[in-house]
């Protein structure tokens, strides 16, 4: 059984920063590309960022230059450093990976950006 557990969400004022974490556990042979997605109230889930096993990164245009995705030294964790946060970044953020041909999702962590 593979589990993804996110943490680090919270409430912050516009312009603030947060760091999200996603820890992967379970019977894993390897961890390949990992993703962060987000879903705002009333909107479809959208891609935020990806990081490959070799460290290559990809970002949605809306977060490019403000968010940084990275992997932990143990390779079983993924981080999302979010800076210059905007109210439109408010959403539930979830990490995602594909293991054994199956997609797995974490439970999500709420990020709220407001005055």
C-alpha cells in the first residue's frame, strides 16, 4: 500500500510564503516523477508543478517564478516552496505520483491566502 501525506498548509497574507511537504511511504520499487496539483472551490483541479527523479522541474505559468518544487535527499519526499502568494493561490494542494502503474493522491492540504 502506497501512501502520500501532505503537510504545511495554512493561512497567510498576500505576499507571504508557505512550504508544503509530501512524504511517500509504502512498498515502493522506485519513485519517479512527482506532481503537485491544486483545486480551488468551485474549480477543476489544476496542475501546479512536477519534478522528475533526476530533478528536472516543470511549472504552470501561473506559478512560474513564485513556486519551487524539489525532492528530499531521501527521494521519498517532495516539497513545494510557495512565495509571493496571491489570493488566487487559495486551494487544496495535493501531491500525486504513479506507482506500479496506478496513480496515488494524498489527502490534500489547505492553503488560504487572504487579508
